[in-house]
C-alpha cells in the first residue's frame, strides 16, 4: 500500500459506502486502497434503484463532488408509487412510503459507477478477498487475504457488507434473519417487449400487499423492471416446500400457489418474467448496533447498520462518514 501521502488507509469493500469514502479521501489529498473480492467491476449484477434524499444521501454526493453527475443520471419521476388492490389490481387511494420531495431514484449500479469512475486507476484492488484483520499493537492493523498474503494499514475501514470480515474486530454482533424473504426476478426491454406491464408499473414502483405477502415491480434504467415477491417464511422455506431455488419452474409454481386469488395482471409478474428467480432472505443487525472505540479501525455501511430494504440504507452514509 502507498504511504507517500500520509497514513496508510485501507477500505475493505467497494460498495457504495466504501467508494464514497475513498472518493472523499482522494479529494482531501489522502491515499487510499480499496480491497474488493469481486474480480472486476460488473462481475455480478447490482440490486435495484435507490431513492437518494436531499438531506442525507445527496450531502455525501456533494462532499464527493458527484452531485451534478448524479442529477444527470437520476430519475425524479422514479419516486412515483402505485398501490393496487391484490384481487382486482385497481388503484388504491393510499400514498406510498414517505420521503421528501427531492429523493430521485438511481440504479445502484449507476451510483456505484459514479464513484468508481472518479477514483484513480489502481485505487480498487479487484480480486482481493480480505478474511480478517489483526492488531499490530501500535494502533495499526494487518489485513489477512485469502491468498495467504497480508497488508498493513494505519486505518482500516470495514465497508464489506452484511457478512463483514472486519466487524469481528470490533463487535460480536451477527446478522439475524427477519422472517421475511424476497424472491427476485425481472423483465428486460419492457417498453418494447412488455408495453402493458410498462404502463401498469409506470415510472416508479407498483405495489400490492395483503395477508403478509407483497408483489412489487420497480422500474430501473434501460427498460428493465425488477420484480420482487415478498413473504414471511422460515429461512429454509424451500426445504418444507420441497423446492430447489434454482429450479425456475418449481419456484414459479410455489409462488403462484402462494399468491393464488390475486389478479392475473399481478400474477403475470411471476409467470412471464425473463430469466430465473433469486432467493433473497432479509437479514438485519441488532439495533442499535454500537461498539467501543478501537484505534485504527471502524465500520460503515451494511457492516455497521444492516437493515431491511425499506430502511434508509445508502442514505445513512453521511451520518456515519461525513
């Protein structure tokens, strides 16, 4: 790691929080190395869109010098919510989740790319999986990598998500299952290939919910609509259902039985999607999650405050970092 510009700073995790921090450190003349287990950017798909609030998330983007680029990519119209009756799919006079009037949506992948493109080449060390950190006794830390190598740093920031390998150096907390699972699928090129669905979803999110179940369809960029079926079930629901989660036909049949009686236009989200299903059980950290100060190491993002997808999420970055 380069130490020519002051303390050696290691950020573990190239997600939204870690990259935003690396960008701000760069603007303040600090040298930083970001360790990321993925082989390269784009190695795995990112999740859906995020609403970035004016009084929280946009503050971080402003500090990073990226607010104008964010504005150019974001979709203010994506704040729209359509709540519908599950049995008839007719609109309900119910407002969507509350947020301020300036919370435009942006795809998570686009937001991540904003920070990545703003960093110097080589800042992110792709294919570098950190398995833990040990103190060296003088306030500095040694990172352990899965290839057997080590890296020393004066400051380590664990931004490595829900199953953080840095968190155990500060906290015994581990994520717990909420009892809620999301099953994800989606539709590509909707405005051309699925125009009726595109009109039904509109510019933002379509939501139907009843009996502790929900179907959501969220418009993303490039004509993609992301779909989630959410329900309460044990973490190993697929065992009792005798379903393999990579068996698209079996998962579809299970979901259609679960949502039996719902309007056919909603069930079509499960019948006619592109690709398979992805099982996404929802985990959270205990709240509040705090730890005693330890010199030279800290946490941010999901490593520090993992929450359900309806929480503030990325909008908590400025509260913890800036």
